[in-house]
């Protein structure tokens, strides 16, 4: 029988690269979004809605939110795995975090496609 320890993140290079890639996308999107928002002809609801009326911009915005949530999942999951030792509590925290992030992603989709 193999005696496996369940503590510690140990996901390695894949998650490190994923977190860096999501950070790069979020930084690029933030720059593009700031330029688009600052070049609006006026700061009104109509101009703001017009910015998000563009299908590709909605999609890129949704990818931004998914990047934020995946980035957060990797970070928070590693925190739970490194610092919460009781397995049951760690599992509960993983599930709460996962359900919240999935719910936030659904909420972001609803907001973006309701504009």
C-alpha cells in the first residue's frame, strides 16, 4: 500500500505557467480596456453600452473574467493546500471557493450579455 500525503500544492510548472499566462492576458486587457474607455466620446450609459455592444469586445471581456477566476482558483487552492491541514476542512474550502468562482463567472456572463 502506498502511503500518500495529501498536503502541499505540488502542481508544478503547469499551474505556474497558467497563472503567468492569465496575468499577462489580464494586464493586456486592462491596457486595451483603459484606452477604449478613455477614448469614449462621452462618459454616458449609451457610450458605455456601445463599447460592450461589440461582440468580440464582450468575448474578450468574458475571457478577462475567466482569467481572473482561474488565476484566483490556482492561488487560493494552493493557499488551502499549503496551510489548511485537516483534509475535510480543506475539501470544504476548495468546494466553497470553486462554487463561488463558477457562480461569479456565470454572473459575469449574465452582466455582459444583458448590456
